[in-house]
């Protein structure tokens, strides 16, 4: 690693963790020092087995992973993590990488691929982007979970009305489709808006899309 004109990356949440997986103790120590110098928490692992057998952080994080490791390779570890639903962004580093290896890593979801020796600033930039990506993914997942919890409070009829309304049907059309009076549909629609915390139909449509509950529009001319 080289350190010309080192600059700090944008501040990351205090809970952000960089997991370093490399069988070279010197590399682990060097990266540990680099990341801690800019206020990042680190966890060090000498092998994929150590990472898989340890307790992973609950908050935003990323993995800095050597491709060439004894036994299970970095690419193999990437596959294992994917199969287990562990979705931390991965930054690969290698002194022996080639184009096919890089393409395979990136297609499998790696966010960056750095050849040794790399500049410290390049590593910091890559880690910053990875942590921001993981924080955004977690925030989106939390938002979807909140929407799902709100959706669970709806009655079966309210869910049906929500599906048709977010598919573009007017109250009168929904009423004719499901056999209710228009005023009853309007009441259900109001309940849906309130329970979902939606301030507009557009917002309700986005919520329905996030949940995958919008009905296929079956008619546009019912009276």
C-alpha cells in the first residue's frame, strides 16, 4: 500500500464496521491502522472460516477480502455469503488478479477490485462507497419493513381496495368490480390511507409497488 497525499473519506456512522479477511498478518495490521486512522471500526479475520464462524456486526459494514486465500478462496467465500443471505458489500484485493477473475467478482456483486499494491486513498474511497451503499440498503429494507407492518393492520377488504385503487381504478369502478357501494369503497380507501400513513395516492402507489400488492387493472370503463 502507498500513502501519497492521504485524505480522509466522508464521515461514516459510528456503527460502521470494516471486516478485513487476509491470511497475511502484515496486510491485516496495515489496513487496520489505515481504517482506524479515519475513525472506522475494524474486525480482522485470517481466513474465511474465521469470518463465517464469528459474530457479524448488525449495523452497516463492508468486507475487504483477499482473493488468494489458503483453502477457500475469496471468490468462494463471496459465493457462500450470497447463499447464506449475507449481503455486505465486498471489496476484493489481490496481487495476482486477472480480468476474468475481476469480471466474475463484479458480476457476483463485488463493489470494487483493487490490485496490490494499491494507494491508501483508493482503498478509503472504495470502503466509503461500500459503507454508504450498505447503509442505504439497510435504510430501504427498514422502510419496507415499516410499510409491511402497516399493511398487516389492514383488513382483507381494505387490502383488496388498496390493490385496485393503486392499479388506477376510481372508487366507482372498484365498487362495481367487488360489489360494494361507492361510499363504502370511499370509506375503505380512507382507512387504507390512514393506516398506511400515505399522504397522497402517489405515495400509496409507491408503497403498493414496494410490497408487490398492486392488482392488475382489469377494467377502465365500468359504470
